[in-house]
C-alpha cells in the first residue's frame, strides 16, 4: 500500500450508494508525503499545468462510487475540482496572470505562517532540552536569573512533573489557539461559554471549568478553560506560575461577571476579538467529549 496525499473539497459530495458525505479524495499524483491540500494550495512546481481524473471513494460504506471528478492544477496551484472534463478545461484556460499573482500572495502569507509555526516548535524543543538537561527547575524561584530562563515556553515547564507533561501542555495550548483562529476565520464572532457546577455568588474560594462546545468538539477537550480564585489556589497549595496556560487566576469573589471578564481578558491578551456570552447549562448543546464523560 503506497502513500497518498489528501485533497479536501470546498463542498462535500454525497455518496449515491449510502448518502454519506465525501469530504476528500486521496491521490498519488503529487509528492506522496501524506500531505493534506485544499483549493489554492501549492501542490506541484510552477510549470505544472494539468487535469487529473479521479473516482470518489466513500469511507462510510467503503465503496468506490464510480463518480468521476477532475482535479485542476495550474502553475502548480490547485485551482479547483470539477464534475466534468469540459469544466476542468475551462477553469484551466481562464487562469490568468493577475489571478495567479493574487493567489501567490496568499501562498506566501501561508508559507510565512508555516515558517513561524515551525520556529515555535523548534524553540520549544530547544528550551525543553535546556530546561531538563541543565536542571533549571532546581534553581530557586527567588533567584533573578530564573526569570530569564526559557522565557518563551517556561509556562509549559513550570509545574510539569515530566517532559511528557510539558509536551502535552504545549500541544494542548497550540491546539486551542489554532482552533480559535479557525473559528474566527469561519466568521464566528461570539463564543458562548457555560459551566456545570453550582457556586454561590460571592464565594471567595472557588474554581470552575468553563465549556465552549465548538472548541471542545474540535479539540476533543473535556473543558476549555479553568477559572480559579487566588484564595482557592492558596488553600490547594498551588502556584499561579505553575498552572497550564488555559487556567485563569482571578482575585475576586465568584460571579458570572467575573468569569465572563476573565475569559474575555484571556482572549483579548492573545489578540482575539471575540465577544463572550455566558449561557445557562440547560441552553448548551454539549460537546461529544463532555457527553462521553457523562456516560462513564
């Protein structure tokens, strides 16, 4: 069995046999490095101009549908997917220089974003190695030098019991931020949040798990944020700098307004412009991870 690349459709096809959605197609016409592509992605060299015929396969009923599609590549860019060869030829012929230049601008921006993402992973691995190999965690917290150690990722290391836990914190945080970017680009401007536990307003020692169903669903999280009071933190013997990045510490008695403000500030500090809306738990649809946990 060879290695395939995957192309995701802008619009889903429907399997004529079982009615299931077909969201992608696997191909062996490109580099065969298990890469995932979407329309406007660069899939080949700039001189590559061709039309590739493929047949849709349904993963739900595990059957070839017999439905042909045509994948159009112009100047190395995936221009689109069509149902007929005539449509594919027209799409390829209509690809002019001005349109290519505009798309290359988008490709360059995507390339720069990927470079920054790779740099963040390299930096994390370098600092992870440094933190544990040089035993930075043994330096007393009151020493000034500790403040300047592994400044990019120290939040993931402080309080982690092992390198594996530090990696899990880093990956979880990355997944959360990437998902927030996705939902913003999709046009979602309001995040509805809620909590399950009953806490008396004005309580001073408290903590609460905050749910955002869309994010939990996409990331597979049991919750999205944890908001905790400083008094609760002190009683539990924990330190704020040793908590994961998605834990928010506040110095106020409990209220919905405090929770709302804490989550909104967390988002704002990281450059997100979402509005936040508190909803009652009975008005929430509930995410699959939360439902699975409730069934246990």
